[in-house]
C-alpha cells in the first residue's frame, strides 16, 4: 500500500480578524484575511508600515488571539494548538531578544537549552556555521553589526531545524552587504526544502527572492499569488509594453504600429521605439518591423515594485 502525504499548506487562514478598541472606537488591525502559503515557497507578506503585517504574524504564532476567523500553521490550529506551532516553527520577531553581554554562541546555547534540545552544542555549532557566524561565535551581541545580529536571529530560528521559518522585517536596518548575505542564506535554506514566510516593506533588498507574495493594505489582503502570475495580471490590466531598438528608424513606423488592432500607443525617439499594446503582439510587431533593422526587442515586464505600488495604496 502506497501512502500519499497530504499536502497541508504551511499557513492557511480563513476570515482571520483582529479588532482593537481604542478610545471607544474599533480598529480592525487585521480584517477578514484569507491567506494560503504554498509549501516550499519563499513567501513575501508586503505592506506599508501599519498595514497589519506584524499583528497577522503574531496571530499565526499564537501570541495574539484573533477576534474572529480561524487559521492553521503546519496543520495546527492557531488558537487551540499555539504551543505546538511555537515548538515546530522557526520564528524571528522584529525585535530580537538577545543578551548584549553574551557572545553569539552563549546566546544560542541559552536558547537551545531552554528548548530542551538533545544535542545543544551540535545544534548551535551547525546553525552558526550555516549563517556564517562560526568565526564570530565569541563576539558579544552588543558588539555585532546589524547584519550579524539579524543572522544570529535566523540562527536561533533554525535551532529546531524547522520546515517553516517566519521572519518579521528581517532586513530592517541592514546594509547592502548584509542584505546580500541574507538573500544567499534564504535561497540556501529554501533549496533544503524549507518554506520561508517573510514580512517586509523593503522590496529592493529582498524582493527578488519571493516566489509568492500577498499585499496587505489597512488590514486586508488586497492581492496574493505567485509573482509570475501577478506580473501577468498587471500586464493584462495595464497593457504590454514592447521596447525596440532599430538601426533604420523611420517615422512611418508609428502609423504602421497604430493601425494594428490592439496597439494603444507607439512612440519613436531616435532609434528607440516603445509600443503599448492591450494584448500580446510580439510576432505581429516583429513582422511589421522587418526592414527597419531590429537590433533588440523585449517585453518590459512589471517589477515587484510595480505590483506593490498598484495594490498597496
């Protein structure tokens, strides 16, 4: 008999809501969130400061109770089985709680022993090596750079060798070298089969990592899906932009382009032609441009920043 593993989403919520009462008014910090994170994805939870990202993460980790709705993490209920979630998930909160006067190794050893790990010394050594801090293991936490502190935070999240990592604003304050090292580490962990859920508003630093995203605005998820699908959706909504370089440009090209069904606008500046279309027209455009010396032809796809600007408000 062949047993088929049930693919339980690492994170799944249904109408998850958190309401705070401030000064007699209700504030919906998280408002009816339906979220599903695919297994082995690098998932970005995006949104401006105050969008509700951290509140959502703390509900997922069981440290904040929802007002209504439900959610599961690794199949465990976020209210009834929150202890199991915290045992199984590698969590790095936005504010790291390490002792300033202890070394990197001492901090991790203290945490490993509190966790009751069977082989704390081996686990600490492996995690420090994995995040590139082994040679700095005797450095006190208070003397470490921001990037090193963030890597130590990831190391503590890895002590249990979790299949799911939840990282809240992990690159806040990190310099470019630290961000680059962070990207390398996350890619390596994902190759090992781990699902990685990252909350951030700093797209430039870690945006290229994401396979899937959800954008939060005023407590709601306004869009979610794979990055490739969302880029296609944005092009379908806003248009397909083709950028062409010609060795033999001529103004008559504009009239030829604009006569095509599906071409919304064509602009020729020097030897550069930009064509905005309401649908994919690459083969047709290339056919019409024969004889004008096409040196390069590309579809300008939206960036993650474009998606964020479109949906984050």
